[in-house]
């Protein structure tokens, strides 16, 4: 008799997960043995600059020989290539493959003084095609670039005046950068570290650069006058906020965790007066308030499963634009049998899907403000459906409780926005309880992993896999239910731990749609695939119609293939039907004729999508806009263009 083994100890969990990672790593290495011929940008330095500035930047990558132009997604950022050089005898970063040479491209960037602040993309145009994008930030603040002079010891620390944004690099293993600044007594500052690393095409994921920030008081102590006093630490995920009890000079030390270094390891250090901090050890960032999301449901970048998306009473208008609604005259009243089935199973036919979308989108959203005390079920205020509830986790252990009345089979969506600070600094937990206060489901995502499905199997117990900004629920019985909001750890609180929760009937629709490719270099006479992953939200079971616009002459599209997206082998998500949408992968082909003209500069193609339900076509929305170039194998630099030229 074969035995089934189940391991639950910590050591077993670690070993199983480590083994799984090794297997996956081996698979990835096997797939990526062949070096890519695509132009690939690995890094840019500095990471950004101020509006209206002229900056000298360095772009590093592979297959960049002959680069003749810069390309950006905004007209307010332009540049010129000054120099291209092969970097000889440099130890290759681990993200590059054998026999791939590193090129350094020096460029001069000009930022229009009216350019809006934010992150933009830069690419290089080469005879091999266009490169992957690298992010470049435009800010209001003046930026400082670390000097060439040594500043790797406290005695050599570079003086900065506050507020300051410093662009630096940890270029060598073991390197440390020091900066010194002066503060007044009682001043509170926030130290925030940013890195921007993108996956370069054909190179695999770059090793994650994890900068470490340490704050010191100069002058030492009575025990050791030469040893600076350590005051605190910060990282990319955890900004450091510190109130200074004494006026004077203080030091910031920047380095890489585990002492790693590379010319591609760039960082941005922002030191500025802090806003009101939160309690519980999670520090407030010193950056300005988050700007409004500009993306609408019809533009690229639509995100409804992000804590930072803006939810307003008109939120359902965006959902309506991503489905097909029936007019009241077209709405088919469900039969008693269908109604009973939908009530029992919480499911709907396509007719029912259209009907509920129409009904839910037309309902008026009631805005409500949470008021204390509301920690207990007996203190809960009744919330209508739909409603938009705003509140704050104001003190450690604070719990906000609301009551709602649901019909049998009613399908409701709960969506959470964090308008000020978001995970991982503030992690709102939403729980749905029955009338007796027993939890039915929450927004904590847990997964199990089975290393082997056949006996004997080894299963990792459920492990935390993040919190979700959306929960959908089908109520099995009519009656009272409760919704509770709190910080994940119970101790995270403060005026900045704010939330908004939309409670509404579900609207079956197409959620986010993303394009895997960020650019296309299409050889003459060949074809390449475009892969679109769509999320089908709240029971949407229609189709997605795809079109590609602005294709250059000689390039055509061919019909798509479709497949469901499954979880990786061995993984299983608990309450998946409540937390995750169904995903579908659609692949279509782009083909260039053998006689298609080779591109001098990119064409910006637009991929459009539209929902289809019961044969009815809905509104179009833009999935992505990416540059495309038709290239020749081993294409030489086009005549009339030199390394220092710009694209016409």
C-alpha cells in the first residue's frame, strides 16, 4: 500500500519551495540559451531630470551598435545621440548571456519646461530595429547627479541641500555612497529610494537591485567618538521617516543589499520634509500626493485590480463601456426556472449577463462616510447597494463594520481603493461575515503548492500570496451580512490609512487587457505573434474582437487563436472564484511581405479591442500602442544618418 505524505513543518516548506524554484530556474535557462539579436536597453543613468533641463545621460545595453535615433512616448522629451562605444573587458552582469557585448550610448536629453511631471519611456532606434523601453522620470524638483569625486566614506560625504533628489549608482561590489546634510531641531524628514529596472528583450529578468539606506548621526558617542550613531534604515518598499531631536549634520549611506554592484544599478534618493506619518512602523513617503489616474476605460492602462485606481460614484460608467448593454426594450425577462437557477447557483446566461449589467449600471451610487464607533456588529450602519464608503483606520486595532442586506443569489462586487498610501505600507483587509459574525471570505490571497500530484505527494500548506483590491460574492441566502475593514496587522493606522470601498451589483465585462510585447521588429518576409491577455470580470462570457491600426504598408494581420490561462502546475488558489477573474490568452499574427520597405523610423501601431455579446459589438477601447519597425536581416545603418543624428 502506497502512503501519502503531507509535510507541514517550516523546514519542509522551505525545502519544497526552494526545489520548485530550482526546477523553474532550470527551465528558464534552457529556454533562453540562444542569445537575442534584438536591440536591448538594460539601464539609463540618471533616472530622471527636472522640467526644462538639459541632461547628459548614459544608456547601456546589447545590440546597440549603429543606433541612430531616440524615440519617446511624449513630444516634450527629445534627444540626440552623441557617442556609441563598446565597453571592453567589463565583467558581464548576470542578466546578459555569453558572447553578448555591452554598449554604452551617450545621449543629450532635452526636457520641455511645460512637460507634465511623471514617468515616460525612452527607446533607441538601431539598424536591428527599436529597443525595449526604459523609464525616465520628469520632476518639478531639481535633481543632483552624484559627483565623480570619491564619496565612499563618511569623511568624503557629498554635501546636499534639502529638499534634494539625488541620482546615484552602486557601480562596484561593496561600494557605498555617503551624503551629508544639515537639519534644524525638531525637523522631520522622509528618505525615499526609487529604482527603475525593466526587463530587456531577450535578456531575461535582470537581477533585482535592492538598495539599502542607512541614516547616521555624525560625531560618534562617548563610547567611540569615531563611530557614527546609527538612527534607522529604509529600502524601496519601506521609506524612512525620522524626527531629529538635535540640530546638526547627519549622514545618509547608500549601498546594495548583499554588497552587489553594477554600472546598471542606479538609484534615486529623495530627501524631503515628511507629511503626517502613520503608526505601526510603516513610514509615510516624502513624495507629493499621488496624481489622479488619467487612464479611462477606453485608453491603454485600464486597471480595476489595483489599490491605486480612482473609484468614484461614476465608476460603473467605465465598466459599462467594456461590455454590451441591452436597452430596456431588448432586455429579456428571465423565466421562473432561469431565475430560480440563477438564484441558487449565482450564475447567469448571456441574456442574464446583459440584463444585470444594464440594471447595475443604472443604479444610483450612495456616497457614505464611516463614523465611529463601528468596531462591533451591533454598531454597524446599514449600507445600501450600490454605495461608495469612505473611511480611515485611525488607530491601532481599529475595525470599521458595515451591514448590508442581500437577496438570495445576489451577485455583489466589493472594490477597495487606497487614496493616500497603498500596499505594502497600508494593507487594508476586507472581510465578509454572515449574520452571526462568521467570516465567509476575505481579500487575502492564499495558495497551496503540490510538488507532485501523484502519490506520494508533497503539499505546502496554504501560504500568504498578497491581498486583493477586489472581492466578488454570490450570496447563498437572503438576509443581513457584514463587511469589516481593518489593517492587515491590526497595528497599522493613522490619518493616511484611508480607504474607499465600492459595494455594487456585479457588471459582467472585460477587465484589463494587456499586450505581452512592448515593441515589434518584424523581418521582411516573416511573421511574429502578438499575445493579448484579457481578464473576464464578474462572469463575462462573451468574446473580444481585436483590430490593429496604423500598420505600415506591406504588413498584415492574420486571425487569432484563443486559450484559457491556467495557474502554474502545482499551484492552487483558495477562494479563487471570489478573488481572481478568469483569464484568456489571444494570439494574432503580424506578417511582413518580402518586398515591404524597411523602416527608417518606427510606426506607432494601435491594438484595439471591443466586447461582443450575443453577436452585438460593444464600444472599442485601446489595449496598447507600441512601435513597430520592418527590418532587414543584418541591416546596415541607413544612408544619410550618422550616430549623432536624430530621427526626422
